[in-house]
C-alpha cells in the first residue's frame, strides 16, 4: 500500500487505542491527520467517521484508521460513503484479507476488544498488504450504489 497521509478518527471508547496508534504512526514515520476525538469524553462516532470519510474521498488522506468500542459503529457509518471501503479487523488474518480481497481504504479497529500488541500486528499487515486485483477487482467495482 502506498501511504499518503494516514487519516485517523475515533470516538471516546476508541480514544485509548488511538493514542497508541498515533505513537505507532510516529515511530514508523507515517504522516497522519487526526480527525478527533481528542479525549475520552462521551461523543458520537458518526461526527468523526464522516469527517474521516470526506478526507479520504477528497484525497486529503489515504488510508484511514477508525476506532470505536466495537468498531461496528465506525464501520457502518464509514461505509455509507460511496468512496469508502472500511473493514473491521480484530486479528491479522482479517487485516490482510480486507486489503487483499476488498481493497479496504479504512482499517477499523474495535478499541475494547484488541490490545496494543494485537493492534500493532494488524496495522503492520494492513499497511504492507496490497490489493490482489483480478477477480476481486470485479467485485470491488460492484460495491458502489449507482
């Protein structure tokens, strides 16, 4: 995957893991843009998911990382955007498959269900994995609602 600037967003439940992910990005030398939230005070995940999605669709950032408690709220919201393919991963195998088969442009992590070590492994595989194309390209092209 060619990384431009990583966009990152979370809600309050994802904030602790987001702090770790920001440290990870800095250690790897990946530039990033933080779309919030900036604390563990209760907030609404769609506010941050939509802003991240718009950043990807506008070409400001690529790829994206989104984190909430289960990951589901972020994934559901992000995938409402036609240009987004957000995949929820809680293990490395899924982190790899969402890139290989779905050309995911957003990695969604379930902040309450993965520890930092697991998240690091998922991030590593997500960033290094490329889209296989072929039969998967045809399928990805059928995703947007026309």
